[in-house]
């Protein structure tokens, strides 16, 4: 059975402003939910792909550059 855990406002406020990669790595290292760990790993892989695509030496259209910029700034 899945029990919903109460929201801890201290944890939420502590997370605000921290890099997403740090939060995802913490989820991977400290959570026992296998599905959540796997999701965090997939998001980390996607972030690494975006970072690679955002490198100055990578050829891309202006539209692609703009989309990557929006992803990193939201």
C-alpha cells in the first residue's frame, strides 16, 4: 500500500534555489522508492544531454538554442 507522506515545508523551502542536479542526486542516494530513483536517473541523463547540446561548439538552429535556453531557465 502507498501511504502519502505529509509535506514538510522545511524540506521544500530548503530545496528552493538549489541546482536541480543536486536535488536529483540526493533523491537517488537517499530514497528507497525504486521508481523514484529511476525517474531521477532519467531526468539527470536528460539534463546532461541538454548541457551537451548547449555547448558552444555544437551546431544547432536558433530555434533549438532558444528551446534549450528556456529549459535551463525555467
